[in-house]
């Protein structure tokens, strides 16, 4: 049907003028509306849904054509009344039913509920979902990035969004009785919230066919299936460490300590309370969130294994990254001794705190039993590396002896001596301990399949591709094997020396055993 222009003015008797208003000829007065022929209702009655309002006749025609096309293709009338909030609630109710059968974890449903209540409904829930645009979604995410950033300047177009989001968080605080997180939202959290929105809109596209396409598609770039060469780990060789000391420049985005660096660092922090945590990270490579989320019920010292089932990447305990990340890791006797000492100390802390102790059920906690915050691991790690290098600067550049350094930094002389006797510690991230664990295991001859399983990777080939950094060390070992295996006369024998013939030998791997104290 042809679009018509009408307004909501009234005559002297109070009747609506609609298309009879004389002011409709003026620009900007009234809006455009249109009707299209839809399939009959279940009772057989004719249906002619109305679309509008639109600012221009062209917009109205385009909407009528799109609605007619949708109806012809799907046999259904486009739902123009349901809001996004109602769509999210309908979808969530279906997900709850799936969760009852065990298809979805309780933590997953709690995270979705939070995403809907705190962000999606306050931000976009009032909009008709068929009218939702990608720009609306991106504005919401831009506002979310400003949460808990008091110094950030809020664009005027986001003022109302920020007000609704802030109000929703305040309401949650008042009903739950505890303050919500005061940390800014990270990109990973925003992606998880985006996944909830995407799921609801995809359901409308594929199942109910209420949408032709989802406006949420393509807003975030797809994750790469492999790591670019520039992001693959690089080993901190002596030459790279020397260049770093001269220029302060790090040669790559992801750097891995050599075994000597990891070994001396663990020796350096052996007196610290959280040493067992970093021992576990350096030897077996669990992710930061996995260590924080590790629960006592999943850790067995007698059986020499722990089960990675949960992770806490930010504020809340969640599922692990993927199905492959849900895994068992079998550890060695040294790790068993370290963890036995840790649990004994934790039991003593619990007794000392008495009724004030908080039993979080986690393996690694604060002294009062509260779960650790993930960022603590990275911050503390960086401070210890800096302290180690500071001890070396005090001694080799300023001329301080070990006793003076120990007094100045309130630590033991033995700890200072460990730093002074060791190599410089080049910068790495806490996550790079995971890379180091894989690198040293590969160099020690551990099967790539075992390394992949321990790290929770999706495939053995991915692990081999990412940790190709060990090729340098392995190539050195291979070259030595070849040189030792082929019988040759000594090239250094002089005219007065008898030629020396090397016996063919097979490399035993003993050199790696001494070079890799962490595996």
C-alpha cells in the first residue's frame, strides 16, 4: 500500500485530523506511515500491519518493502512490538530450561543474568529489537568502558546511557547488600556480555526468524586461529639480555626466560609466602585465572595431580577458557613437597585467624582465606623481578655489599646473595611463566602431546607452532649429536700429535638434565 503522511493534530471538536491536517504540506510536520499485506491470522482474519513513523516517504517505502520481503520469505509477520529486554528475558528463560538438564553450568547462567541486569537491559532493553542498530550496541560498549573511570570524559551522547548503567549497578548493590566491583570493565568482560546479546539476536534470526540479520555480527574482529610470528615467544638468550641492558628495548612482545633465569628467580622468592604459587606456574604453566580459581577439592598431593575446572579471569569465578582447558595435570615429587608445605602453612593461618577466617575453598588465598585477586599475581611478580635487579644495581653499580643491601631492603643476606650470584633478570610477564614451562618441557624432551594436554591447548600442532622458540636450543643439541656421532680425526692435532678418532656416541640427554633445573 502507498505510504501516507499524517499527524496527531485535532480539530475544534477534539477529533484527530491525521491525513486531513492542512499543515501536512509544511516541511517537518507529520510523519510517514504505511501498511502491507501479511498472511491471515490463525482465525482467518485479514492482517495489514502498520509501519511508522518515518521522517521521509523514502524511508517508509524501504521499510514496507523489507517487511513484505521478510513475510514472503518466512511466512511470518515481523515483530515490531517486542523490546530487546523482552527478547533477552524470553531467551534466558529457555536457557534456564537447558541448564536444568545439565547442558549449561550454573556459573554460566549467573554470568548471563548479570550481563542482562547490569548492562544489556539498562542500556538497550527499552528499544524494539527489530530497530536495534549496530551503532546502538557500540554506544553501549563505549559507555561500559567508561564505568569506574572517574577521570574519563563522557561524551554528551553517552550521558543517558551512563546514567542508566550507574543506576542499575546502584540498585544491584542495594539489593545484594554488597558493593559491586569498583574496577573498570576489561575487553574480555565486554566480549562475554556481547556473546549474551549475540546469542539472543541469533536466536531471533535462525529460530523465530524475527530478524533477517543480527546487528551484533562483526562488531568485534574474529579471534585469530593462530599466533602471528611477531607474537610467538622469544627466548632471552645472553645476547638479547646484553642488548636489553644496553638499550632498555625488549626484542619481542612475548619473551621467555631461559632455565637459569627461572631457577634463580624461584630461589630468590623461596622465603616468600606465595612462593608455591609461582613454583606451580613456572613448572606446570596454568593460566593466571586458573591458579586463582583452583579449588582444594580438585588438588591432591598424595595422587600428584590437580584438576583445572574453573578460572577467575577478573572478579567472578567462571568456567575455564574452553573444553580443552578442563584438564588434569600430573606433577612431580618436588612440587608435591612444595605444596605440602603450603597447605601446612595455610592450616596454621586458619587456626591463627579463628572465627574471622573465610573458607573460600581455594588453594591459594590471602592469609585470612579470601580468594586472591588475579591482578595481584602479576603485580607481585613484577615487583619481585624489579627487587632482584635493584639488588644487583646496588652492588655492581653503587658498590653496596650484601649486608647493607639486606638492611636497606629489610630482607635476608642469603636472599641478597642469591641475586648477586645470579644473572640479570630481563622483563617478562607473569603469563610468560606459562610459556617458559612449555619451552623448558619441550627442550627437556617431554612429548609435545603431554605438553599440550598440560597447558590445555586444543591441539598438539598448536602447541608446537606457538613454542617453536625452543627450536634454537633443540637445534644446538641436534648439531652436537651429529658432531659426536660421526667418527672424525681431530682437526686440532698438530704435526707432532697423533690423530685422535672420536668414538661414535649417542647423546644421553644428561646435558639437558643439568641445564633445565625446573623440569
